[in-house]
C-alpha cells in the first residue's frame, strides 16, 4: 500500500505523469470521500492521488467531507500527505504566482466537523496542534523546490475561511492584523484531522490572486485561472522532484 498521498486542490484535479494502476472505491464510517482514490506510480514511486473538490471540481470548500477524505487515505496505509492549495496572497511578498509552504494556521471556518471523535470523545482525543504542519515534511518540500530551481517562500500563516464566497476587504484587513500571510478555504479541518491520525501533513500553496483589498480592482476568475495555468505547472515540477526523495 502507498505511504504517500497527494491531495489536489483547485487547478490540480489530476496528476500529470501519474501511471494509474487502480481507482479504488473506499467507504468510510464518515461517508463518501470526494472521489475514488487514484492509485498509481508517479516518477517510479507509489502514490495515492485524491482531488479534494471531486473529479470535476463540483464540491465547494464548505461541503467537502474532510473526515471521509482523510480517513480513506488512513485506511490505505498513508502516512504522509502533501496537500496542494490555491490561495490568495495577503503579505507583500506573496504575489500571484508565488509558491509558499506555510507553517501556521488560523481557522476562521465554522460548522465543519473538526474531529473524528465528535460523537465518541474522551480526554485523550485532544491533540497538540501548536505546530499544525509536519516540519520534516515541510523541509523536504522546500528542498524539492530548490532542487527544481523554483523560488518558494518558507513559512507564513494560512488563514482558513469558510467560503465559497471570496472575502471582503475588511475581512482581509483583519486577517492581516491577525498575522495571516495567505487566505484559503480548505486548510481546515484537513490539517487537524491528519494530526488526529498521526499522519504527517504539509501544504504547498500557490498564490493565485491578491486577497481582497490588497490591490486595486476586483478579483476575477479569469485572473485566477490565468495564474493557475502557469503556477500549477510549477507545482507539478516540485512534486516530481519531491517524489524522488520518498
């Protein structure tokens, strides 16, 4: 069984170069995952790929069954997860097209199932979440980017919002004051759920737009899609080098 999984976000609905061996249907105690698990070889290494929003990007961020996704990977023996995310840049060095590997999270979401133990909780189910991303895995991703010749920002706080709407300028101003470097809609509870199951988890984040109010004008999907086209090619290059170390 594969020990590594890649969760694809917006712009990464499939993994180019993945030699698919099987599409595995997995049922979980928490319902259905976003998609069948795509099992194969990527640059000679075994990997499981899961598109977070489904095969056709039909599942909005607040409707994703995060518990089913993470549990499905866990049941397959996955120990490490690299999550790819398309996010908005808040900090001045995180312009559209920049890659970052965040090291902290602030959770602004609500109403999402946050734990596998919501209905059967005991005191030992509390997790230490001081450092939400696995530091060893973060450093491997950063080194893979350097090996590929890609510039990558090391660190930054990911602000996770509810979605599916984009944020207001006032919300982004508050998030900047809170210390957020970037904003996305899928970082939580995905990271916390992985921690509950002792799975190493890290995020590779692509800035696809300036967050609301950071630049003049409104945010358009045309702008985002243009940045995604080139940026996700860089992500694929990074993943190809990353996989060689596994």
